[in-house]
C-alpha cells in the first residue's frame, strides 16, 4: 500500500493505563509497519514509555521485552517496591533494560524529525509538565520514569527542581496541549472503550494515610476522575467535529495495570493491532486530509 504524505498539522496522542498500554503498542506497531509516522506525538505514563518507540522505529519491541521480563523481580515486583520504593525497579526498567538488554535505537530516535513530548505532574503545584525528549540519555529517560511513577507504588522523580510523578494525574489525555502547539488534527489512542467514564475514587482514606507527606498529591487523586471525564468529553466532542480520530479497545481490556500474565499481555497487544488494521483506511484518509 502506498502511503501518501502526512500533513504537517497532524499529531498523535497516547494516554496511559499501565499494561493497558500494550493496546497502544499494537496500534503504533501497525502504523510503523505501514510507514506511518507523525510530525508530533505526546504520551502519558505507559503511553509515553511504550509510545516512544514510534520515534525510534522499533515495532514489536514493547511486546517483546514485556514478555521476556515476565517473572523477573528486577522488572516489576513487590520485592522491588519494598527494597527501592518503586514497584517497577527504576534503574533496571528505565536504564539497564533499554540500554543493555532490549536496546533502544537512540540514534534513529535522534535523527527522526518528529517531535515527542512526555507529560509529567508537578506534585507540589499540581500542574502538568510537558517535556520534549530530543535525545535518549540517562537524564532524558528519567522523564519517562517520572511520567509513569504512580502514587503509592513509586517515588517522586526530581527533575528541573520539581518533584514529578504520573502525568495522568494532571493531564491524562493531552489533546489540548498538542492542539495549542498547532496540530489541528490528531489521532488519539485510548486504552478504555468508547463511552467509558471514571467513577469517583473509593480509596480517599488510603490516600490520606499513605500520602500524607504529599497533600497536593492527595488532592490530585481526589479530583482526577472529574478531570479525566472532562477530558474524555472534550476528546469525543472534537471527534464529532472531525478534528480527532479515536482509536479505542472494542471492550474493557481484561488486564491489570501491572499485569504479567503472558496471554493477557498478548491479547491486549493483538486487540491494538486488530483495531489499527481494521481502521487503516480511515486512518490514512484522516492523516492526508487537507481540512
């Protein structure tokens, strides 16, 4: 299939969701296999950690290393949480793995003209922080770690004088951010089915107990369902207006945020591929439309 030129005003937005992000990995692998890339992409949490491979042109990498790491306590484990304060071992996951085991192609990443942004949350101000990753080195990989550092199971990451954590706490679906950069039309990859809405948090008491050192973080968690649902409303309205193409699972994904069951990981990824392949014609029309 010949891929027409993608217009310069089209962007890609990838939300998080822990291992639901394998759905996103399946989608972007199909896009890469068909020669489709974007002038600008932005990812949140797992959407950043997995989505960054679209700029290094490495289809298959996300599923490969997640299957390879199943059962490895250095990857994700309660042992790591007790030992380091991070369920996902910071040094192993964000530095050893991409630099020594399943090697990230940092040279291709550097040469690719597409922009890639990661979203974090300043847990003291409660505001989102948007960072463009122009290269891959130790410091830049810490931005990925910050974006995916979930409260309770991870420690804040200190960068640029800020204490940063999960980008989804302040901007779960950064469509308005990428629109403000000038990208008028965007593909948005969701990891929940269309029509999903987040219910009010049930663990407010637990948050107050475990996160008492971070009062702003407690407030972010309290208000996150309303923020997330408001962003979903906006995304769906933009889709109705023709400014957004939504790609989402056909039903709720049967997978936990920290899932390590191989069949569930594979199925989540396969669903992403199936959705992207079934929508390929619509994707190409949307990307090349001058409107």
